[in-house]
């Protein structure tokens, strides 16, 4: 029994872009939204917001979308349709400026 528990403890997140086990720091803006697409280690997160148009004195619903990096330790738990947190970090690649930090329980 002891050997099995040691193997589980040895398996750690070796991702250098993981905010919990790696070297990357989180800063700036925070968003909550739904995962609409997963491509490799990248998630597309989308949420609805209301925008006021002064000319028409009306509100309209719009959607905002960002791309966020999924750390190795969260990769198995994040699926399409999940409501997740995304936090800003330094630029990881051309379109990745956010990291998924976990699921939000409804």
C-alpha cells in the first residue's frame, strides 16, 4: 500500500506555466466564463455582457471571448461547457495572455 501512495505523490505537475506548481505569476484582470472550445492546451472562454449605446439609449447583449492556457494539473478536469476562472499573466504566446485557474461551482 505504501508504494502506491508514493507513486501518486511523485506524479506532480511539471508544467513551467502552471500558476500553482510552475514559475509564472498571475496579475491583472480576472474573468469567469464558459469553455466553448478546447484546442490542445488552450481553451476558448466566452461570456455574455451588456453594452449601453448612448445614441439609442438602449442596452444590447454582446459576447466577449478570450483564449486561456490550461495547466497540466487541470487538463483532465476542464471540459467544454464548464464555468471557469481565467486570470491574466505575462504573454505565453501570440494569443495566450490568460491562464485557467479552476472551475467555478454554480
